[in-house]
């Protein structure tokens, strides 16, 4: 059995991957995961059992236990009287590679004008992680809606350092377990879109991105095809979207379409790498029954020109084909599709089940149906704040599985 564990709590890259050749092993892991969900449901919904709690109210009203209990009990309640509603959650974790660590996330919902009921609330999340092996992560992401939804600012920035794996470029390399090589990856990324509503639900505006990725202590350097290991990438571009969602981080209904075109030219600091990228997404959300939301996504990332290994399209991680090691399958282009059912269960708890598939390829003429990567999984949801979920997903792919621990839905 081959085990690989890459740990990125709250940032989305939190995976436990194992060989699926043993059906017995798979059944054991699924049973453990389902047991964990049941225990979590019981724990996180304890506050909802009013009859029992009423008998012991004095226990929760005093001391640090009471403060913590009341903090999480009230964290998902709407607070229209507060301009900025901010909460923090965190905890320890352990993996075979990164050992003991501590992850934390802070999420906030805010409205600059409490009398404005038209503008959608804005959101910000700060997340971090540190472990005993020297792995560290710090990031911030969110969106800011301006008055009357006229403008929208989307942003994300983070930096991290951790021991990573690399299989090479293309499906065939990623599908070969013998290619798995270790290296240390250090990454800094800054990504901003500023959108203007030009009519109805249509937004358009400029996009800027900076990314520095440095590979250290590499094995099997030939898998990098003699590319530089320290690469800066600067991009300017244009983003357009169509958005009728009722909520940006956890929609119950609506349609979302997205197109982002970026240019990484030599003239703006990209050195020998002159390329461009196009990212598209089409999402649909609808209520199918009480507490049940059906979410669907079709997503694609396409790069053209001399694309460096650091900016290739990939699958896996927290958002597409959950369960695959992020970056194992990478190439100049990728397409993926997912259908997910999100079901509220009780109190602040819910579950999600999904199925999907994806493909990586160098150009459309090289797209092969036999290279399709299947994906399905199950996840647990806990409403940390109003319409903001903490999620634990267990994804199953071709030959590997993975846990994903993150805030907000995958799409």
C-alpha cells in the first residue's frame, strides 16, 4: 500500500491518499469517515437539544467552557445590527509527513451601511497553519460588494512552504506511480479582479495576478523537462461574469458564468515564458426539495504558448476532483464537471454527495476519453456562520482517495 499525506487545513489542500486496490481497506476508511461524521453531528448539534441543556444552563453560563459554548452557539446567527460580524475557529491536526500542526481560520461578514438592504453582504476569510516539520501557511481571501452591487472586488493572496510531490507533465506521467518525486515547494500568490456591473447581472473588469513558485531539493529533475525551478509569473487580463446567485459563498439558487482571460507576456516580467490562459466556469444552483440543493459546475482551464510548469492547469485539491493529489495530473489544459447534492440534516449540520470527472491534455487534438479521471465522494457540513460552512470532504478518484478540510463550498 502506498500512503501520501499532504496537509493544508482551511486552505483546501488537505489530503490523505491511499491505494484503492484493496476493497477491504476502502470499506474500512469509508466506515471510519461515516463514523466521524455521525460523531461530529452529535457534538456540533448538542446546543440544539434545548430540553437537555435547560437542565444544565448554569454549567454553560459560567467559566471558559460557557464562553466557548456560547461563542459557537451564536456564531451562525444573523446580526443585522453589526457592521462587521467576525468569528474564529481552529484546532490541531496530524499527518505522517507534516506531523503535529495547528490550523486556524477567521471569517467575517460585513455591511458598510446597515440601512442598505439591496447590496449583498461582503465576506473576508483569514487562514493559517503551522506544523512541527516546518510547514507553514498564511492567507486571506474574500470579496467586497460596493453599494447597490455596482462594483465587486474579488481578491486572494497567500504564501506557504511545504514538502510536495511531482509526477511530471501530462496524463501519462501522472498515471505512473514510479514518477512520484519529492521536492519542497514555496509559493506566493496575489490575485485580484475588480468588476463593474454594466447592466442586469453582468459584470466585467480588469484582472491582475502575481505568482512566484520555487522548487527546492528536487528528485528526478528530468521530470521538470529542464525548466527553471524558480519562476515569477505576472499577468494582466479581463474578467467577465453573469451572476444571479442569491448568495456568493453558499448559493441556494441562481446561475453563475465566469470567463477570465490573462496574458503573461515577456514585457511585464515573465522572462522566457510568453503565454496566456483562459479560464471558464458555468454553475447552476437549484432547490430540489426541503433542505436539498443541487449544485452543478462545468469548469475549464486552458493555456497557450510557452507555459511554465508552475502555471499549468491541474486537477485535484479543494475545488475540482476532490480526492486527487493536487498537481499530480497537470498539463496545458484541463476540463472537469461536478454534480453535487447538498442536504441539510439537523440544526447546523448537513451532508454533501457528489460525482464528477475531469481530463488533462496538452491541446484539444490530444484529448482522449480513456484518460478521463472519475471522481465521487461524500462530505460533512457545519454552518460556522450564517451561510458559511466548514466542510470535511472525502473524495475518491482513480487509484487514490483524499480528505479535504476547508471553509465555504467547493463551488
